[in-house]
């Protein structure tokens, strides 16, 4: 990938904002029951379509950054270890906090944690059912990471092949698991989870990456038109509850259009403060996404106790979302970014030592 794409970071920021707003709005259902008012959003509101945007961007970014790594020496090992370094520290920390919180204050958990196997699966990013049957890890929002790690594994294996065959194999594996989940009478829990139509979001990201690498670009006007049509498609479908394939058509494809518009259009300049701040929010999206329940739930409890029906719930949504975004930004700057930098330095040193040992073991000519 040639340089940093500002639009992608801004799109990540917008996606994070919409996910946080959606989850803050979701909190109003329980709050409304306790204070005797109506919740402000219906459950079918599609603000969570931003998750599909993240999946499409993941497919685009990881294929783009790995584009010249196919069939390279130890490409599979290097790719997967880098993903582990990037994802594990914060995820494991917050998963552990959920477990500790569940022990100290079980009433804070929507679903009790009673199965040790489920806990182990959560740390290993393996799909596993909760007490209520939902396939979600201990840190419930981490279901997205379970799907991401399946994608990481597929792409990591396919990096051992030449690029053309590797991309084809990864695409075939992702499409194939979706087909298996739809066609098999009893596909099993893991295949059913990985075979969600949302898995095809990664394939859409591949297509955008290939278009970008091929030099395809669009005008700003075309990009804005694509964005308007995509948002309209999502908004029009917001009053219905779609089936799996309908979700792909009404959510995944528009998400792909949004990412394609951001990637292939002229990039926004970051000379002013607002775009620079947007890029920073995009950088912090992983911290924001994982940390938000630790901010939104206490904020909801505090609002019910201190404000109650004294202010509209939309004010709670705005305030809680701002707190979650601020908390995610602080977590990124104070924890995720410096720790990842340290771990990456250690990883590079480890890779250099491995390469030196491999060279030392080669027979002299």
C-alpha cells in the first residue's frame, strides 16, 4: 500500500462513532424500563452496519499490506505473529477484567459466566456458546475478533502461495465456508459462525485492494454519489429484519461501496485540525470498540440513579458516546500504542535473530 490512506482512517473513525452510538442507544432499552419512559431507537436500527465497514476495511488493509509478501520467506509466521501482537494485549486484558468483574459483581453481567471451556475459548478466539446459547466470548463484543481471527488464519496460510494463487485460495476458502454453512444440514457450531454472510465482507475488501493495486481511481463526485447511495440503501432497509443473504445485499454491499469510495477517491488533506483529529480517532478505533462496554454500562447505571427521567435519553446517548470515544482515545494513547510499539520492537528483534540463525545453518558454498 503506497502511503497512508487518510480516507480509510476517517472512515474508521466514522464507523467507530456509529458503533458507539448504536451501543449507547441499545443501553436505553434497559434504562427506559427502569425509569418508565420509551427507548429512543428501535432494535432494527442499522447503525451496527458500521461493523461490516470494519470487516471490509480489514480485508482491504491486510491484503494491501501483504500484497508483496506472498510466497516470501516465513510470510505466514510473520503475518500471524504481527496480528497476535496487535490484537492480543488489549483483548486479553479486557477479557480478564470482565471475568474479575463477574466474580466481584455478577449482577453487572447480562449473561453469567459458568463454563471454564467457554473462558478458554474466549482467550483463543474460538467461537463458543455462552450460557444463553449465543456464540459470543466472555467479552461479548469480541465475537467480531473471533471472525477476524478466522480470516487472519485463512490469509496467513494462503500467504505461503504465489500471490495469484494465494488470493484465489483465500477467496475460495472464505466463500467456501459460507457455502458450507448454508448447504450443510448440520454444519456444526464453528462452521455456522464462520459461515456467516458477514465473512464475505473480507472478500469485498480483497476486491477493493486488487482494484487499488491495479491503479483504479474514481473522482470525488463519483465517491460522494457512491456514499449517498450506500447510506440510502442501509437507511431504507432499516425498518425491516432481513435474512442472511438480504443482510449481505442491504448492508455488506453498501459497506463495501463506502470503503471503495474512500479508498479509490482523492484523499482528504490533513492540514486542518478536524481531519487530523478524525485520523486519530480512526487510529484509536480498536481501543474504542473493545473498551466501550466498560464505559457505557456504568454511564447508564449512573444516569438512571442521578438523572432518571429528568432529561431525554438522547442526551444520554450523546454524552455516553462522547465518554466512550474519549476513553478509547485515552486507552489508545496511553496503553495500546506504546505497548504495541514495544512489542513490535521485540518482534522485529526476534525475527532478525531467527533469520540470522537460519543463515548460520546454511551450508557454506
